[in-house]
C-alpha cells in the first residue's frame, strides 16, 4: 500500500511538469542556458590556468581575477535592469551571448595579465545584462501558477550543469589545452544565441511601454539622473512589496553567510577535520554531494512550492533547516555523514532559491522585473566581496569553524525573529 501511494505521488508530481515539457519556448531557453553554462565552466578552468601560468602561480592574481569578474555587477547592476525593462529581453540575451563569445575568443591572443583582467571585466559586464534579462523574460513563457515549476526546472538544469559541467570543463582544459577550450566556449555562446532567436513569445513589457520606448530613445542616451531615478524606483518596488522586502533582506544576509563558506569550509576540512592532503578530495566530494542533493530536490520542490500557499513561511522554514543541518555538519566528525548532510543542504538550497525567485516574479509587475533583478544583483555583489574579507579575517581570530557556527546561529535567529514582525503577519 505504501509503495502504491508513493507511486501515485510520483505520478502526480510528474504530471505537474507536463505543460512545461510541452512548452517549446521554455525548452529552447533552458537548453540554450545549459549549453552556455557548459561553456562557462570550461572558461572558468581555462582562465584560471592561463592566469596561473602567466603570473607564475601567484594566488593574489587569481584573487584579482575574481574581483574583476564581480565588479561589473556592482557598477552596472542597476543600469542593466533599467535598460532591459525598456528593450527586448530576448534580443538582450542574444546580443549578450554573441558578445560573450567574442570576448572569450579574444583571450587567446592576449598574454598581458592586465589585458586579461580587462577582458574578464568586459565579459562579466556583458553577463550582467544576460542574467536579469532571462529572469525577467521567463515568466512570459508560462502560466502564472506554474512559475514555481519554472524555477524548479531551471534549478534542475543549473545543478545538472554544475555537476557535469565542472568535471567536463576541467577535463577539456586538461586534454585539449587552454586556447582550444576558449574556442569551444565561444562556440557554445554563439550556439545559445542562435537557439534563443527561435523563441517566439510576446514580451508584455514592450506592449505596455512601446510608445514610451520610441519616444525617449532608450539606452545610452538616458541621463545619469534618470538611471538613478530608476535605481531608486527598483529599491522602492522591493521595499513596498512586503514579502519581497523581507526576502531580499534575508537573501542579502544569506549571500554574506554563503560566500565565505567556500574558503572557510576548505580550512575547516584541512585543520579541524585534520584531513591534510586529502582536503581537496574531500571538498570535491562534498560539492558533488551538494549538487546531487540540489538536483534531486529541484523537481520535487517545485511542485511543493506551487501547491503550498504560505510560501514565505516555507521560505523561513528552509532557512531554519539550512542553519540546523549546517550546524550538525560543523559539529560532526564522521565524514560519510558529512556527505549525507551536504546532500540535504543541496535540497534545502534548491527550495530556498525556487521560493525566492517565484515570489519576486509573481509579486513584481512584468515591466519592472528587470530593474528589480538588476538592483538585487548589484546589492549582492559587494556583499560577496565583504563576506570573503570579513570571514577570512575573523577566522584568523576564532577559527573557521567558529565563524561558520556564528553565521549559522545568525541564520537561525533571523528565521525565528522575522516571524514576530508585523510584515510577516501581514504577508501570512
């Protein structure tokens, strides 16, 4: 009987996704994203190796590369959101992919480290426009009630490329060399652009603002004053949508707590767990486990989010579970259990992101989604840099484990404390 009930539940969950599987436009967009993501993983390893080789293995140079890749989100995040709310989001993605292919291909001909930093900055700048454009465009492809399933579908695809793409990217760079790897990545971006051109979907924000766009000659001709006004408007929209406001504040802390973890968990494994030379292998196994958990959880959790009406409560529950499971991981000394706990963190992380994006896409009007996602990206980028700086500095004083436990405690406190706010009561 239990097995029969399980089969019926699985069948019920699968049936929810049928409209998405039959949606040609959505399948094309997701497929294009998978292809370009594979290419990006190749570039990640190829750029690391090129910078490492040119600078003679200086760690500071690799850190500088990361900074140049983060800076565009800080500088152009709000501007990107402002622009893509006024032009075709589909063609924004196409142009971004074409330019990404060009910038990546240019790295082949450069040996000066400063020029490589510049190209990395330009490539990341193009990507600043690509991601908010897709997030704002996606809800036009599905019915409103299926937006959680859309984000679940995206989460599944992203986690799949995270697991397979990382291994494939490293292998390609190792087997065919850096320059060939850059060529392959450029081709993946251009292939993605071609696929996106085949999508046929009405862009609602153009229908509502078409005359406004033509009259004001949008783009680079807009004044700095007006761009600033749009940035303030993006903040205002997030502030006045109660569920979005609280979720954004929580997400900014979550970004702060998460960004430092890559470095600190590595130190935790090496120093606290005393794994020594096996630390890299252990960290790789944990990351793979995280990806597998996220992959398994993505499709199931999309249905849960769709069916569960109190999404903000579900969001806070996910936050609490994350804090509890992560704390157990930090106190545990049995590595096989650590692998299982990281898989659970992957499941929880999927739930967190599906709920966050679903609420924003549902609550924010179509014509303003671009600026909201652009502003959110801009706010998160400096917090990521601050996280690594503060986290590593604090770890030298109280240990990596201590910093991570403190971050988990604050996360749990937020999950509990928010429930007592008037905004939470109003939303629920």
